[in-house]
C-alpha cells in the first residue's frame, strides 16, 4: 500500500516559519524511491536542525548504502524548529522525511545517529510528532523499530526507555544485516510480532535491545548487575568494525544542500580510528583500530564526488588527518590534479607534531589561506602528560613560528578546562602559551597583525575511555577558573588585544556529563525536560540549565541519586558501569591502568609505531591496524581538465 506525501499540508505552513527551504527536500543527489517497490524502509535522522544534520557524514553514508540496495529505501528527517513544531501540532502534520515527505511512522525503522547526547530531547520531539509512543514498551506491531547509533550509542542506557535497540560501531554493514533480518521476518508474515524481530536482531550479538536486559541496583545507588531476561540473548554486545574502507567508498554522490549548512564542502574520510591514545577522547578509543583508505581510493572518491556535486572545497576527514601515512602525497597529488580548477583542500584540527609547512602549502595552493587550528588541549606540560597529549610548548612554538613565517596571520588553539587533577595554575598557563605564540609570530613575521584565538571547552568524562572513572569539575569551579584566565588575558597590555578568547561556561558540560555517564534512571530526567519544553539543547539560545536541574531535582531523588552522583563523583574499579555490557573491544583492565598512568603523569606512545600495549581491540575483534605506505601514487597523474 502506497503512503501519501504530507507536503500539501506542510506547504501551507511554510510561509509562516523561518528558513522554510530546509523542509522542502529535492537536493542534488537526493533519492526518492517508489514506496511499493520496496519491502524494507528506513527513516534516518540526525536529531538536529537541517543545517547541522545534512552535512553529517554518517547519515549521508547510510542513506546511500541503503538506497543502493534493491527493495530497500531510505529517506532523511531532521529536527524541526519550534516555530514549525507548533504549527505541525496545531494542524496535525506528522514528523516527515524531506525526501518524499512521507510520515516517519509509516517506515519500518526509525534510525537516529547521535554524535552528542544533547540531541535526546529532539528525539522525543520527533517521536511525539510522528505519533510513535515515547516508551518502547508501548509500541505496537505497526510502529517503526526505533534504533540508535553514533558515538553516543556506546552508552544508550539514559535513552533505554525510548529506543527499541542500539548499534555500536560502524554502520555500513550493520544496517544491511539488520535490513535482511527485518525483510525475512516480514516475508514470513511478521511471526511473533515486534518482540520476535527484536529477538532475531539481539541474538546476532551485534544489536543491543535494552528491553531484553534487567538492571539490579545496590542500596547505595550503584548498579549491582545487568542480566539478560530471556535465553538466547548475549551477555555482551559487540561493536561493528568495517576493515576495508576501499570497499565502502561512500558517499559516492554527496548531498548538496539547498539551504546554508555548517559545512559546504565535499568530504572524504581518509582513515578511521586513532591510536594516539589521548585519554579524554572517546572517538579515538571506540573507533580503534586505525584503518587507512588507500591513496588511490581517496583520489577516486574525490574525483567522483566533485563531479557529482560541483563543490570547490574538499575536506580530508578523520580524527587526525595529518597522521595518514601518505598525507603528503595525497595533498600534493590532489593539489596537482585540481590546480586549474582552484579546488581547495582542508583538514580538520591539525596536530602540532604532524604539521609541516610543505603540507600546509599544498592544502592552500588552490584555495584561500585561512587560519590554522591546533589542539594542545592542556595548558601546561603536566596536564598534557596527564591526558597523554604528547606535545611540548617548544613543539607548538616551533610549529606556529613556521606558520607565521610562511604567511599565516591567524592561529586558533583549542584547550579543555576541568581535566582530571587540573589546577588553576594549569589553566592560567594557557594565557602564557598564547602570549608566547603572539610574541613569536611578531618576531618571525615582522608584523603586528598577528592573531591567536584561544577556544576552551569544558571537559566531560566519556564512557569507554580511561577517564570514565574520573570526577567531573563542577559548574562553579569551572566558571571561576575560566574567569581567572579571562582576566589574565585581558589584563595583558602588550599582547591581550591580539588574543581572542572564547569559552563555554560549565553548565552545558554538566548536563552532557549527566547524559553521557548516566544509566536508565536518567531517562526520567530527559522525559521531564522534554515535557517541560526542552529542545535543541546543543544550541545556546535554547539550552536551559535551570530546566535540566529542576527536572533532575524532581525525578532523581526517588532513586536515591542526584546530578552530582552522576557527574562530580569519582568511580572505583569495582563499580559496574552502565555500559560495561557493550563491548568496544577495549579491555577494562587496560583502561583502568591507563587511568592510573594518567594520575602518575605517565605518557604512552602511539601503538602504530611501537610494540602493542594490549588495549584489547586487535586480538579480541580479530583485527589489525592498517597503515601504508601502499607504494602507489594518486592516479591519474595528469591534471584533470
């Protein structure tokens, strides 16, 4: 049976909202497949506004992987702004996809990709607008399977009440396996109902179904144990890992937005994973091992992507792109190939010890020379040892000296506040570093128009990292520490005006900390915030710390816990963590030892270039680190005309 588009009803509302173009669809390379010709249908959501969600690589990749399959369709949906939400409720227009404007409730799977926990209230908004019961236990046979993925899904317990299942790790192969299980169940006439298809997914060992696990608590509020409540369900659920990135050259046809978005470029993921071992970095830990895309594979993706989109900039994406073993050849080869087309190349934040001016010159040869971004993360040498960010101030000064001496005028430095064992003095040294950067820049360039922007984020301990046991710094302490740094920078008469200072106060970090290390009891807080009007918590203009704290004060005392219990409390090794049953491949004993090493300020080398440190990923998942060089060159060698 075909499903009708809701666009006729939606179109009448669009003149009354801001940025209506974000809801109309029809982007270049978007796909609308015939409903009746498909037997498994996915609605994919990045739970944020269109301008943030459309460039998301994860959703874009899965959208294309699914739509390439015969008999499968995937469409996209994003969070609607409050102005349209109010009108949709008034006129009974349901949550819709931007491709076919079909109601989300009509799909088989509603898949959400969470890169941050601050999208949880947006998920509840979408579920409610779609007419899907918020609680998984209340859903019927004809409701979609609500599936969570993305980095935040490595601890889905705070949203366990609202999702049917979660997948951790890489999604390309996982969504196809899930599709085939659903297809077979539907072809058999949907035997056993909703519970049966969820059981078929769970018994694979790669899909977590919270409803099949019971949590037992100790009198002091800690988790006693987490146990499957039916036979055939595994005690631990494993992450998915794509080993050969060249076999998955997606997106082949990147989406080109109609409205302005946060990134307007064609992006290629040049490798996945990181073994630098930064102790704060969840992404680096959960995506191990390193898997490089070949230089020829990158070249082919760039060529096809540019032809398909017309973009004039290529982003070479990864957690640390300058660490690709062939990054020099990649940058030079692409700059040579597109020299006449003026296609610019860009890297995300560059490690200080991976930067060299030859690489930077290749990246900017065909594009504009904008500022450079480096992330020392810790202000003092001591803090950088604690977090295993093995960069000295001498390294930084030498690097920025090279940059300023070769024509750059602006450098951005990213730090965190609230790291374990941090003191006021550690943070104040950020100001000293910025002053030294400006002074060196003026010296080597002979110019006074040198700028350095210091950007500071609050540290949030994350699951599956050595800091998962660490106490988080409270709001007042964070704000006081940052105020001292701000006063120090502004009080410097000689250099202060050349230093930009951007920071977040401690409030969003505490809410993120509650959600990132929370358990199922935190779900009551999320629901209360949503019901009180909480939306778009990742946006400063919508985020309400007071609303979160009031909701927590209303719901958590019934469980004998509070916000501080989840955030500023240090954990012990014996404590059962809410995510212990989700296997990222990392050995818990190794993580604990790395936590102890951090307290001793002991640094650990990158295991790509040293003997194995036994983190557990490679032997447990039967995987290997994959790095070059391949010995190949970027083809074709001639300039593309």
